[in-house]
């Protein structure tokens, strides 16, 4: 096994179960001891987060997650808190049965959900219904309990994973607990960091004092904050990349301008724009640092390609004859390329080989079209979708969305932990295209460019959103982007 950093590594549920088993069989730590450690860590977290809480309601399922809940309830009783425990059936394993007995030994009763109308009053509800193994929509009493937790109005602490949220995909399986915080154990589960993972609230990892030597190689990794190193004193514009942004059909000149300006703000030495002639005067007036030129077809584009080191292809390109001709010519040049928007739509309509260094940045709808599946199918397993795209197109792929994923053709995946709903506005994807292209131009390899670019883009959006998420514009990212790419506080 490969030792890993559990703080940023992400694991699947099957990996987590294997690590659990290794701790029990390989290290000789009894399962009940692990359960006791998990409960103690979760209760300590609860006390830190809600120090004034006096009454708990703990909802326990039948598995080991329920066992964790019984022991949290026991620890709370010992600490003098009032505790109500609701059981959704009898414990099925020896450890969970022992945990329930430890709670009942203090003289307290365990009641079924049917004994209450809704949930009993509580300052904090502890969700211990399901663990990491859930792969179907909750039904029956479990569904009723989840809905009651969400309707209770109390603060919610989930144990390991909010019940109803897939630990592998981040999809809510019908209905899921909406937690304020989640105490997750031993390793981070990848589903807590993408798609609908906001259901987990604030996440704390509790390693339970286990040796890192038992950890497998992670399935994915969380990005960490980073910028570029300072430039050498003798740096010049020719050493920092010449980006050629291609796009801006009739009425969409703003898209390619945003991509081009983002490349500049990321540090590209030179940025040219190949666009419709009608867009050039406005670009020259608003951003004279861009070298904008009107092109009417491949013949006019060719000299610009010969001077470029990286191509940003797709923002506002359109799918008509003009856009298609420029798209084909640009890809044939074989330069490192970032492909987005209509560049991806044209690829779906006309599959072809891509340059050796290529980054694709689809949103889930575009990803579905490229894979020939529905958007919902992509979202149902974003990790599988992004890996398949990277394998199929032999390119680095960014699957945008909450918890954006970046995959290499070799199958490595990184997950972005930043970003906010204010980014759901026009132009954000164009800005990302320019950022990644600017990093490619400064010498980063495609996977590093995509990882750093996605992180800078999301972090800049979080800074810009301090003034409010609604009304956030793509252009608002450019000033904080400049600070962050230089490793400065924004």
C-alpha cells in the first residue's frame, strides 16, 4: 500500500471499507474500538461547534453508522446532556448491538420513530442512519426520518456521510439529510466534495489515530491553494507565452474578449484575438493590450497561428461555416489547445484527433453530448464521466460544476473545493478558458494548467463574491485573479 496524506486525499466507499478491514485484521484494532473512537471524535466536534447545546436527538440506523450514533448518545448522557434516541430497527451487527447496549446500560430507553410525531425537541440532531454503503434511494421509515430531520429546524451533525448522499458520487439518492456539519472518519470520501455535496455542510476529518501506512493510494485528491512562482528578473513577454484566442462570431464578441483578457491577467506575455471584424474596434478601445484582428477564414487565421504558442478555441465561436473553418484550421496546427463552448459542440458533431496537449472544459450538458449520454447520467457519476472523457479524447478534461473535477488521460482526478453559486452567470466558462490557456503559455503542463487554473478561477470568484453572489460577473474575477496567481492575498 502507498502512504498518503489523509487531509487532501479522497477515497471511494469500497476503499474506505478495505481500510477499515485492514485496521481490524492487520492492526488488530477491534471494530468496537474504532466505533468508540469515532463516537468520541464526533461528540467532541459537536461540543466545540455547539457548546450551548443541552438536548440531543440521535437517529440510529441498523448498521455500524447507527452504532456510532448509540455511542455518541452514551457519551452525551455521561456528559450531562439530555438525549433522545430513535432507532430505525434492531442493530444487525455485533458491534452495533453492543453499542446500543452501552447506551441502554445507562438506564435510557430507545424508541422507534412511530413513538413520536416528527422528532422530539433538540438543539442538535445527530444523523446516524446510514453509513458509506448506501447506493439506493432511502425508503420507508428511513425516508421518513430523513424528512423529519430536515424539517426539525434543529442543527444537524451527520456521522461519516449525510444519510441519503452517495459517498462515491455526491448525488442525493432521492432524499438526503441536510447537515450543518459532517464528522467523517479515517479517510475523506470523494462524494463529500462534488455535485450535491453541500448537504454535508462543514466537513471535519477524524483519522481515529490510525497509522497512515494502512492507507491505499487515493482515488482522487482535493486541490490545495497555489499560485505561480515569481518570474526571473530577466523575464520578457516572449518567454511567457503567446495566446491566440479564437472566437466571437456575430453578437458574441464579448465571450472571446473575456477569455483573452483572462489570459492576460493570468500572466501571458502576449494575447492575440482572431474574431469577426466587427468586434475589433470595441476590443481595441476597451482593452488595447489585446492584439485583435478580424479574420474571415482560414487563410487569414494561418499567420496568427504561426506566431502563437497556445490556442484558446471556442468562446463565442458559433457552429456555422465561419466557426467550423477556424476550428478545423486551429486544431490542424497542433498547438497546445484549450477547447470550450462551441469548440466542444463542434467536436461532438465531428469527432477527430486533438493536439497532443489539449484541455477540454465541458459543463455537464456538453459532457453528456460528448459521451452520448444525458446530463443526468453525467451527474449521477461525475468521476466516471470525467475519466471516460479524458480516456476517450486523450486529453485533460475539466468537468465544471459544484466541485469541478479535473482528469488526466491516465485516470488521475483532482477536485476543486472552492467556488460559489454566484458563478452561475454568463462568461464564467470563457474566463476559465483564458486562465488555463495563460498557464499553458507560461510553461505548465496540461494537467497542472487545468488544476491550477480551476483553483484560481474558483478562488477568485469566492473573493469577488464577498460583495454578494447575485450579480457576480465574470469580469469581477480578474482583479483577485491577478493577486492569487502571484501568490498574494486577495
